[in-house]
C-alpha cells in the first residue's frame, strides 16, 4: 500500500533529534498562521494619512507602472 504524504512526513520527523522535531513543529504551525498583524490591530491607523498625500502616492504609482526599463527585468 502506498504511503500517504502524512506518513512520509511522520517517518522523516521521527528520524530527527528532538530539537529539530521542535523546529519542524514550529514551522508547521507557522504555515497555518498568516504573517502580519490582524486587521483589528491596524484600525488605529485608519485615516492617519493625509488625503493629499494619498492622492500623490496614487499618482506616482500609476505613472510608475506605465514606464518600462529596456534592460530591467
């Protein structure tokens, strides 16, 4: 019977010493949690950028996205 992916992962983790097993566990848990702050923590910043600055940023982004560099990526 073919091994499942889960079985293969468990088999490989069993071969590791405990400190490395802890690293694998921490990594796996990190994959489940998106990086960054929850949105509710960012609400305090809402409205903190001046509307004129936002307009300038928006214009710069639009102008910059229309340019190409022949030797660029």
